[in-house]
C-alpha cells in the first residue's frame, strides 16, 4: 500500500510560471497527460530526479495541476519531494528544469544528484 504524504490544503510542490509553460508545451507536443517526477538511486550524491511524460496517472501518484500543466509525483518520491519548487531556466548554454528542494542535505556539483537525511526506520533515507 503506497504511503501518501500530504498536508490538507497545501500543494506538495510549487510550479513557477516558467515551469508551468514548459510542462504544458511538452504535454501538448507529445499528447501526454502529465509529467511524472520520481527519484532513483544514482549519481555521485546518491539519488537522481527522474522525469517522464505519462499517458495517465498511476495508482498512488500525487497529482498537481496548475493551468495547463499537470505534474504526477510517484509514490516513492512524495515524502522526499514535498515542499519542492519546480522551475524551468533557459539560458545561452543550458536550459532545463531545476528543483529547489528543502529536503536535500547534499548535492553534487552539477545539481542533478542529491541526498536526503535518513528517515527513521529506513535504509539511509533512500526510497
């Protein structure tokens, strides 16, 4: 049974206007139902964010809708992503989604790999 982590009346993530526009563009271009966000083991800090366009929400996904954008948060990532701001930055050399996550205790230099404080009763805080 998936464990849901939410606070009534509070969105688990916030989405900046730039991220909202980019998510909506991606969804429209691929006829997707949403952008699923999760976590997987990897990277130099221990965990990496995952993103994929999804045809439908899966059981246990937390759904966050803003304008034309829809973010689906995988059940195993919900407690680690809660409170995160999702942004999209566009620059001359690099463009991409940025996660400003208050739960991160360490990250690598490139910002794509993160680690979290161990959770009570878990193995090193990994989902």
